[in-house]
């Protein structure tokens, strides 16, 4: 029992470790957040590993611990949401409520994965041991191997699409028409900048990008048009290449705008280091939020720019 428990515990924690992104631009980031995630993974995996032996001994009241764990994980989600919302005012570029909710939901979901994986591992152990009469050592090896394989499969299944999967990102020029009206690509009217110094900074240091839906697909366009997704894209650029502005310079806040001719999104951005390739890569790596999906479903059979399309 002890070896089976620890095997299931290790597999459960392994399933959480392989889903942690240790990139300093992502979550969890700093050591204290990483430690809290490991503690939660330990608790979750322990619950899953203890559930099967308890059920075998007909201790059905042990199921109540799952409801308590679910309640605690919901509080973890709420806590993560509150922390990120409290930090919004300190950000030069805000994450947006949709991106914050996506992060909080991910924190909660991955704790459940630990429970499922440890439960699956120890369940396979008892099936091999009691049903197929395989010896204990071989049962441990089989259950651990299957647990690890399933963890990798779940990681693959839960990998979210990014903007690069649904859109092409290309550089475009930033210019000013009528003296002060910003134009990005062929879309003008982005904003009105009265100061020559502000316009000069955009012209010298700014990077213009256009995000064009792949395959002229309205479903892809609908994702890009979502306000939360646009804000997540801008924040993703900021988290990777920085932003050359101070908190009292509203003129340099990037404003994603829709280009109705191509059903695309254009952004004028001033990174700390002017590197077009890095900005494009930052846009492509932005995850697609679950709240942005499901837009323009009725137009799935139409193509952008096609005659007769909406």
C-alpha cells in the first residue's frame, strides 16, 4: 500500500510539474508562487491516491474530502483572480478581466488533474494486482508507466492554441496623415497625436503590425475581434518586449483597431528595443482565450472578401 500510494503521489505531482511554465513572463513565476503550486499538487495527488484504497475498504465517507478539496481549489482560483486584479493598476498595460479569468481557471483545473492522475495510477495498480493477479512490483511498474503516459497525453490535449495558429502576423508602416492622424498600414484614424515629439517617437521607435485571419475565416476573425483577446495580445507583447512609455504618457498606450477591409487587427507598438521579429513572435505566442471563441459561428461557411459573404 505504501509503495502504491507514493507511486500515485509522484505521478500526480509529475502531471502538475510538466504543465508548469517556468518562463519568467508567465505564471507561476516567482519561487513563492511555484512553491504554493507544488504544495497544492501534493495535496491534490494525496487525495487521489487515498481515494481508491478507501473505497476498497468501503469507507464511502472519504468521498466527502473531494468536495472539501473542490471548495478549496475554487478558493485558490478566487485568490489568484483577486491578486491579479489588484495588480492591474500597477501595470503599464493591463491584462484585462478575460485574461485574468483564464489564468485563474487554469490554476483551478490543473489541481483537479493531479487528483485524476493519482487516482488513475493507483486504480490501475489495484486492477492489475487484484483482477489480473500480477505481482506487486510489476503492478507498480505498469501503473506508473500508464500514469506517466496519460499525463503526457493530457498535457498535449490541454495545450491551447495561440494566435499564430489562427492568424498571420505581418509588419506594416506607421505614418501620420493630416499632420496628426495616425495611420497603421492602410487603416488611418487610429488616434490623434498633437505633439510632434510623440509622433517622432512612433516614427523612429514604433513597430506597426497587422494580424490577419488565416484562410479568410470569419471564425478566426471573431476570435481576434473579441475585446478580451485583443487586450491579451497587447499584454503578451508588453510582457515579452516591454513598452517604451511612462505611466503619465497615455499617447503611447497601444490601441488594437479593426481593419474592416481585411477583417484584421492593426497595432502600433513601441517596444523598448525595436525588433520587429520579436514583436511578431510575441503576438503569435499569445494564447487564445476560451471566452473569445464561439464568435461568428453563423458565418463559418463564408470567406472574408468573398462575394455574397456578410
